[in-house]
């Protein structure tokens, strides 16, 4: 078992109470000196923790003190040493978003789950879609669209009727949100190495915002999305309850 553990918790009282109990039992160290980080909260807090610690190359083990907890393990205090010793590691690559706004400013961000484009006004968005520089759709009229990783495929993507992707698959899902034209288009699968580019048609009249794991950029003119292979997130799961099993199980409920 790692000897140096950093316990982090969301602001929720139940998470803060759990952190106090665990720190009292196992001690605590600074994040930059830890061998493992234990994150207490929900999936949103887990994503925040992974983003905040990505430069440290330290695995993160989540315990659910939130709601859904898809990225988390069950919470308990007494058996933490054994669980950390037996934990299985998944390695995730995030998506890199490069968004250019109407005013010419450029914003970059990483997303572990998905990069989404959403209409920001009363009218539907009109998007032009290219993949690896090749035009694939001249005009997609919709409330929005997203590109997700396998790890994020059960989140917003699944709610938008996108496919659940096996964790080991080298593909990304491109999913429309409430498409109007083409009415029956439900998205596509593209290689993990692909570069997906959305151009917003008539962005002044039909404004669009882009989000990378809930970090928003408004009034975008174009958004380019690719896998960032240089960044690796290490996430720990209890044996038999890793992302691969969870992604399969989610398809049968």
C-alpha cells in the first residue's frame, strides 16, 4: 500500500466529514508529495481532481460521496489499505479543445469526458463538420454536438443517444444534440487519432458556446478537437469494478 496519501474532498458536508475521518485514521500529506490521491465526492469533483493534478503523474482513487459516482469506488473507511493495494489502474487520454471566438481570441482546454457545442440563443445552431481536413457534413442544424472519449461516453453523450464505447477502443464518438437537419443523423464514430473541426455558420445570428468538461467558451466561430496523447490520467478502481466492466454493465440497465 502507498504510504503517502493525499485526501481531497468536495465542499459537500458529507465529503468533508469523510475526509476528516480518513485523515484521522491514515494521516495526510501534501498532494505534490503523495503516492496516491484519494478523492471524495462525485464524478464532477473527480474530474476536477484529475485536471488539477494531471502534471503530478500520481494515480487518483475516488470514493463516492456524491450522487452517481460512475468514476468512483464505494465509500468505506476500514479497508482502504487493502483496496489501494489491490486497485487496478486505467489510463485515460483527454481531448484537447481549441476554440476560436468571433472576436478572434483563441481558448484551449482539456476534457476527460467530452467537448460539447451548444446553441447560446433562441435559434438552432448551424455547424459545418470536417474530420481530418475532409468535409463530412456541409450543414448540421441542431441544438449542439459533442465529441467524447470512451470514459465519457456514458455521460452527456449517452443522454444525447450516443453510443457507449468500450474503454479500450481507439475511437471517439461524434454525437448530435437534438438534430433537426439531417433529421435522422445520430452521429458517427471516428478514430482516436482524428481531428474533428466544427465551423459555426452565421455565429452572430446563431451564437454557439463550447464546453470542455464544463469549462465554457462563449461566442465561438470554430472549434477543433483532438485526443491529447501527451497527457495521461491514471485512475484506480476496485478489482472487477473498473471502467470496462462499468461501461458494459451500463448497457444492460
